[in-house]
């Protein structure tokens, strides 16, 4: 007993196991473990196989993003936003650009709005594709499902590269528009990718939707009740899987989302299976939006001519811009004091706030289910720790 | 029946496995060092300095204004301005960078230096096989390592290079007309070098 670290003893004593009924075991999952999607640690207390306590420990990837942004220009923060949720850098760009545009009262040309919608929906496609790929990997379906979804993701990343120059760190959107216009042939290539994507979804559904092992591992596991989801401030596919109809694309209608006809998939049980299915269905809705946006995209300017790139100084004030990123509500809060740097720069990351309900979802389940439940939250540590 | 879903799933796996022999769609693997994908034009990784003509020192477009140094988000650029002047791409006498260093271990390839440069002097390269065993000297690139010709820029980013050449040609024509109007003999004595350099570069497109 003397060999144990004090922290472990405290934890175990607090759970009332000191009276010697049962021995509890403290297990540290992570930080260096592939199932934790980065450097994340779960301090789990186990009673046999059952989780009785779970403490998320994060901060291993803290990079001082918010403070750095307060000492660089408005433009200088744009490439850093790519590194928040590095799976979906274009949606991060959009959220930040939206906040600055609100702050400075900048109008975005119509073509740029369409490009933003197209790139954001492509981001959602590749984010959800890789999330369900990782999820099945964590359930033990190693290899095939992840490779199939990465094969599709690759096509979308190629589109991003030919448009923005980079596959993941796109740094594409600017206040008042986008950095460069679409290269020739890009729209045709995108139409082709969008037309071929349903084949992947159909195949993926046939591959897994009826799989008895997947059903046994997901249905009724990690239930998040509707009330807790709302109270916890959870957003994104997890909230919708718990039966709450809340999608910022519908609620705020930011950009030009009021022009598109699409539906918001809602789950019923709030378990792992619903969260998986909501993502699958959201991809189909994204394809619908993409089809309409690619059909309607007008010619024209992509940058507001009155907005300066260099020496950008919005007038004093504050603004909060939020969008529906693939992971939930991504918001940027900015306070300007009229100088070239923001006075305060704050990110509302969906990953971090969705992570707060992890313990409630995991209590009572076993370790292997904990990994799966954690996988459905779909976090990126770059965004959690900032 | 129990196991039916699993069996159906295996049909898909088999479709992908055998399909990979028949369709290029399902076999996307590229055997990298031997096989390579075609380069995507917009690709970017690290910045380089553009020069016109054959002599990188004489043709360097950079005037050492230090805007990129100031705007660079991770602050990976270090510039020291020269004491004397030389004619730039447009033909005006300008300073040039006595020292221009980029620490590529710090650079995050964001392209902001390219966007803020008013002289079309810094552009993004596409060369990616850059590993080195010298983590200090090997990753701190100086002016000589960074300088690449406009012809090279035209080769890696043809569309962007055409735009940038047109812009420079326009500015040069303006500057020439201005110099002509002000003082004819003087314009003739200072221009030829730069003039040849720029026209030589654009003819290689």
C-alpha cells in the first residue's frame, strides 16, 4: 500500500472503497494512446470492468492560441485558426471571418458566400467520413471501414489542395471574401466528387448498418438524455442525436443557408448508434446542399473591395460569430479597441464543451465501451486545448 | 438470421477487394518514391525569393521593405536592409535585403508573406523533399538558398506567374513613361539592365 501514489489513494478513498468491500482500480487511459485521438487522458476508476468515475484530463496540447491572437494582427490569426480543429480548417476560417465581419460590418460578395458554403459542406463530408471511420476502428473493425472513408476523404482533400494550396491547413477565407477564385475546372471536379460520394455512403451503409456486432456494441450504449444534452451546452450531431432540433445553419441562417433546401437529421435515443446514424444522414443532407450550391454559384467578385488585408483596424466594439462546424457550434468572440490587434479573442470550441458530458455517458459502462462513447463525441485535441 | 448483416458486409469488402484489380477508383494507392501523383498547381509549402534574369543578386525583386517580416504570424523571417541601392524589377533604384533569412522549421506555410508583398518578390515553392540531418543550419535558409528564378516560378505556378508578370510589366511601362517624361537621358542610363532582365524572364513563359 505504501507504494501507491497519494492521488490514487485519495480517489479510491473518496469512492468509499476504503471499507474494504471491493477493490477499485484506477486506470489512466492515454495521453499517448491512439484511441484518445491525440493527447487526451481519461483518469478512470474501475470497479471490475465497470466505470465508476471518469475524469477527463486535457491541456497537453495547449498552445496559447487565444493569447497569441491578441498580440498579432487580425489577418495573422487566420492561419492559426486552421490549427484548432485541423480536420475541418475551412469551417474554422469561416467562423473567424464571420466574427471579424460582424465586428467591422463587412459585406461578403455573393460568389464568396457560395464558395464558403461549398467548402464548408465538403469539410463536413470529410469530417464525418473520417469520424465514422475512426469510430468503427475503435469498435474493432480495423482497417477496411477506415480505409474506405479515407479513400473518399482523400478526394475532398485534393479539391482543397487545388483550391487553397494546402490539404489541411487551408488558410483560405478572408474578412470580406475568400483569398483566391476557384481555379479552372474546379467546379467540374467537385461536381464529379459530389456525384460519386453517394456510392460510398451506400456501400458504407451496406457494410455496417446491419452488422450484428456493430448493433450490439452501439445500441443503448452511452445514452445521453435530451435534458442533460441541453443543460451541458452540447451542440452538433451529439445534441441532435439526443433528439434536439438545433442546427445553427437553420437557427441563425448565417451566410446564405436560408437559400438551400435541406433537412436536419434528429436521433431518438441519444445512444452511440444514433450519433453514428445522424452523421451518416448529415452527409446525405450535405450532398443535397452541395448539389444546390454547385448549380447556383454565380460569377462575380470574391473579395469585398473596401476591406484591406493589411493594416486592418476595426472600430472599437465586440462581436460574436458562430457557425455550425462539423463538430458543433464553433464561435469566436472578439473585442476590438480600435487597434490592429484584438483586445480579447475567445474561441468557443465545440469539442471541449461536448467533452464535459463524457463522464455522464460513460458511468456504468465498461472500458471498451468508454472508448467507443468517447469516439462518438468526435473531438480534436487541437481545438480542446487550443 | 444472426450473422446476415456481417455476411452482407463481407460482400462489400469482397467487392472492394476484387474491384481493386479491375477499377482504378478502388485502388488509389500510389507507390510513392517510384510513382508520383501529378503536382497540383496551387500547392504551397515554403516561400522563396523571385529574381529576374540570370544573376540572382542583381535580379532579386525584394527591396527589403520588411512588410513580410512584420506580418509573418510565426515570425520566421529575418531581414536586414542594405546601405546602398540597386535597380529593382520596375527599374527604380531601391534598397535590397543585405540579409534575408527564413527559418523553415518555424514557417507554417500560410502564404501571408506572399499576400502582403507589394513587389511580387516572395512566392511559395512546391518542393517538398527537404529532410536534412542538420537541424540548425540546414533549416535556416539564407538569401542564396531562397533565391529562385522567375522562369522556375513560371514553371511551378504558371497561372499565378502570368498574372504577376503582367502586373510587373504594367508597372514597368508606367515607370518608364514617367522617367521618359521627366528626364530622357537619365532614364536610358539606368533602365537597360532591369529592362532586359524582365523581358528575358517573361519570354521563357
